[in-house]
C-alpha cells in the first residue's frame, strides 16, 4: 500500500514510547533510515516529549515534522485530530498536554479498580514501569495483563475488558473536536483529521470541516482503496490538505505495521509546508 509516484517519501503518522509505541525516538529514526524515508512526523498521543530526541538522533537528510495527536469525542466515537508543525516548545501547550496526561493516569487507576472486580489484580507501579516516560494508557494496561497471564494477547485484553465497549473501559477526557482544532491552531499547528475511514460516521467529515479542519489523512493501513479514493475526492472538493502515514506503534497496537509501510508523496508535504508558512508559493 506504499505510494511511490515520486522519489521522496514521507510517513506523517508515527508514535514513540512517549505515548503508546514500543519504539524509542532513536529506534524510530533507525527505522526511517532503513526504509529510505525523507520526511516523517512524530505524532504521539497528547505528548510532544519525543520530538527533540528524534531530531537529535536524526541528520540533515531526514526532516522531522513536530506533531501531536489529540483525542476528541463525537457521538460517543473517539476521534483523533493530528496537529502538524505545532509550536511544541510553547509553555502553555506543555501545560495543556501535562493536564491531559494527568487525566490519563487517573483514568488508568479507575480501569485498574474495575479490572480488580473481575479478578485481575494489577499494581499501578507495574503499569507505570511499562509506560516508562509516557502517560499511562490502555496499551500499557493490556501489556501488564498479558505479562501477568490474565490474557494471551494484547488484543484479547482490549476486546474482553478495556476496549470501547468492554466492562472495564473508562472514557477519555471529553474534548470536543472544535476545541482540539482550536488548540492546534492556537499553537501554530495545522489540524488534520486522522484516519477518517475507521470511524464509520457519515456526519464526521462535514462536522470537522465546519469546525475548521484543514486536512484529512487519506493514506492509512486501515483504509481500503475505495475509501482512499473517496477521501481524495473529498479533499479536492473542499480544498483540504492531504496526509498519510503508517500510524506505527512499534508492534504494540494494530498488528505489525512498519514505519514507511504506508507513505505519501513529497508533493503533499510541500503543500503542508506552504499552509504552515514554512515555504512560500512557487518554492520547491
């Protein structure tokens, strides 16, 4: 599913262990070099902590776009909004994301309490150790469940206990789509609707357009060819930016999708740069 129409390639949706991936920023960069990518975006959930480390591990041959992925709620659906070229060193943004991470940790403790009622005894310190520098999330809880022998796989932990409809699920902090878009714009970023093909909600794209979204993620491992073609038509009709990427979590989540397995042409990156003011019209 790799798009290879031009020489330069980009993967604009990559996670590190500062959210829910198994890969450190250094390992991400090592993979980037192996896959022959030119541009990537670090887009951790509610975190910008992996960006500087990735930049420090990189070189001039590889561009690293600072990004973030925020979770929002629409009609009880967990909708993700990507923010590209965000001012990730802004102190107000850091405080905002720190508050979200504290909420994540409280949410994890609530899920641990619910799991205990099903005979699944987990210590928060174990999960905290699994998460390392990241805010605690469901993949870390699922990993602890597997390590303790309560489930055979991480996927089992989700569909039996902590998935969206599981008995031990606790909702994320309810952030409206409009709020996430405004936050990203406030801190200089370009808001993009992540993997719209997975939500199965016809009203979602018109809703995000009305709320000020500037792009949609067209290429994604869970998008079919038909879905991709439809999203391209929508992007063209509404003059939206087009992005895409592997959404790689280093094997922890979503199977074994590799960095660069889904990528896009550099021409789309240039359009993203123009919208962000990185390059001017006419520049290449």
